[in-house]
């Protein structure tokens, strides 16, 4: 009897072992899904989601004019994790901070990939940038090169560079002499000058044709790449054979962008007195010091595409954020007064530095509330499962595309009371520190300098406050509006 039991136990043990071996082999069969569910406690239910149409699946869901709001409204019906099918691609949309953290922090290595995309490859020099490149040894080396360069250059000069640009912006605003203007271009120039100074040691005037060319083509690329004419090429490869004027325009803008960046890098290389503190110097230096034991992973293309990453990542995001902040302050002028009074008391007339942020809780709360209410990268950057995994107990097969809906998570009624209202006060109770990053320091210093020296008011002849719904593409922007930047009497 005892022998019989131990034979059964041994048999069962072997069976379990066999099942684990099948699991580890990474076979794509349904069996694997069930094994995962059995051992990892994953739910046997399929991920919920809207019913799709023949061939196109749920593609129409992605054509809504304000995608983050639409995806958030779907979450109210299907829950904080749901799936959309587009052609052969399955996307899983994550709408709460719990599921986003589970995927991108706890299980980051399962979801470290980026979607494979024909059009993404075209805008990213064949996947050679860090925002769209897939998770490979080369990508890791590239990311560490860029982050290292940022750390080195920012450690020495970030504060000064931002201060200089904030004071330039002050001068531009003073020169309007209280005229009603749309400030969006001035914000773009200020944010862009921070990046170009850090990258090449170069800053531009608003009227510079070089700057205008650069921004018009970067903006065009982001806008065209987000359009359905282009994303359809990823879903239906057959369409690539047909003429597509939008795609031809995209190719022309990419060529223009590459010419501008190549000129910059070549000019830098040809300088007699090279500034060794700029990011380009650090990136080129990093290329030279690659280990010779392995094949050299990174080339000039990676330096080129890192510059594109920083320019795209660092300009429109910061500029859009400043535009949102002024728009919301026009709606609640008393918040502006509180921030100003706090600075008057704490700073006693001097300009703030980043280390003052803990002594300026009202200003910090304003920044946090703006980041919550209008995340300027509302759907972040899509990720891809590089192996089978699970989120919230659901089985997620390899190659599933993951969309972190930050807009949805920031409006989650389970976490935020009255989530659609602009209430910086909500952050005053919680407190909370912030880490030293380019973006956070820029947002803090630009906002502090602007609100110390100016009161933003609605023009007298303007009857409507700015529209706060926004226009959503890769970056979430406020619709253009005019504002008067009235100098504060004691800081002229
Ligand atoms: C309001 C300001 C900003 C916001 C809200 C923002 C948001 C984001 C988000 C959500 C991602 C995607 C992360 C992921 O899921 O992989 C990202 C990536 C990135 N951002 Fe920003 N960003 C801002 C400013 C900046 C600035 C100033 C820079 C330039 C120094 C920058 C450079 C980048 C780069 C290079 C990436 C690629 C991802 C990586 O390093 O892994 N961003 N940003």
C-alpha cells in the first residue's frame, strides 16, 4: 500500500515537473495559458473588452478625437484592465495606478519591450532611439549612455541653464507690456533652449529660422505619426503598397529632421574649442569608450537618435505643461495669489532655487495637481510583453501591447476624490517629496519664476476662459488662448 502511494506521489511529482518544463520552454499553446493560470492563480476568464468588428476588431475605438478620455470612459464599463484587438495585435489598456505599477514596476522586465512597428522604425532610425526602441542589449547600452550623459551634464549645469532660460522668458513677457498674447510659442522656445543648451551649448531666439524649422518638423512628425493614416500601415501591411500622401509627408519631415540634427552634430565635431560639458560631448565620448571585447553596440546613429529623443521628449511636454498651468490659474486666480504670497513670505524677494521646493508647499501642490489633472503624456509610451506574464491575475501572452492610461489612473474615482476638479489643496495634506530630474526641476523653476514676476489675467475683451478639455495626440495640449502677463508691481 505504502509503495503504491509513493508511486502515485512520484508519478504526480513527475507530471508536475513535466508541466513546469513545458511552461519554461515558452511554447505558445493554450495549454501553457492554463498551466500559468493553474500555478500562478491567474483567472481563467478572458480579459474583458468591447466587441470588435470583422477584420478591424476594435480599431474604431482608437480613432476618437480625445483618446485618453475615451479609453477612460471604457474603463468605467470594462474595468481597470481591458483589451482591444486591432488586426493581429492585442492591446491591453491599464487604467489604474495599481495595475500600471504591477506591469511597469513590479514586473517591469516582462513588459520592457516596445511594440514592433513599421512606422515606428521609420521615425526612430530603425529602432535606434530609447523611446521607441525594443528591449535588447543594444537598447540597454544606449539608455545607460544617454542617462549617464544626462546625469553628468545636468549635475554641472542644469540649474543655471534653466535659470537663464526662465530669465530670458521673463524678458520676453515684459516686452509685451501687458498686451494680450498666446504664450505657447514662447514656452516652446524656453523649453527647447534648455535642451539645445544642454545638448549642443546652443540657444535660439524665437525668430531664428533654424529653430522654427526644427520645431515645425518635430511637431509634424509627432502629429503625423499619431494619425490613423499612419497607424493603419502597422495594422494592415498590404496598405504599404498603395500611395499614401500622409506617409510621404512623414518621410519628408523625417529627412528634414535628420538633416538638421546631422548638421548640429557635425558642427559640434568641427568646433576648435569644443564645450566638453554638453550632452553631445558626453555621448560621443561614450561611443569611444565602448568595450572592445564585444562588438561595438552603439554608433553615431545612436547619438543622433538620442538627440531627437531629448528634443522631442523635453520640449513639447514642458511647454504644454506651462500652457496648462496658466490656463487653469485663469480659472482659479486665488490659487495664483496663494502661490505668489507664499513666495513673497518664504523667499523675501530673491528668486527661488530648486532646493526651496520643500519650503514652498503651495507651489509644489500646484505642480503635483497639474501633473495629475493634465498628464501631458496621457498614454505614456506603449510597452510590449517580451514573455508570457500576467497582470491583475489575467494571463498576458508574449507580444501583447500594453497601454498605460495615465490620464485614466489620474482620474480614478477610487483614488481621487472629485477627480475632474482642479484642487491643488488635495496635495497639501499628503506632502511628498520629488526626485531630481530634468523635467521636475524645469517645471518647478519655470513656474516659480513666472508666478513670482507676473500675474496672469484674462484679457479685458475676452469673455471666455480657456477651454480645459484639451487636444490629445501623443502630447495632451490646451487649445490656444490669449492671456495678459501683468508684471507684479514689486518685481519690475
Ligand atoms: C512635463 C514633463 C514630462 C512628462 C510628463 C514626461 C513623461 C514621460 C513619459 C510618461 C515617458 C514614458 C516612460 C515609459 O513608459 O517608458 C517619458 C519618456 C521619456 N522622456 Fe519624458 N516627460 C517629461 C519631460 C521630459 C524632459 C524634460 C525630457 C528631457 C530631458 C524627457 C525625456 C524623455 C526620454 C528620453 C524618454 C524615453 C524613455 C526612457 O528613458 O526610458 N522627458 N516621458
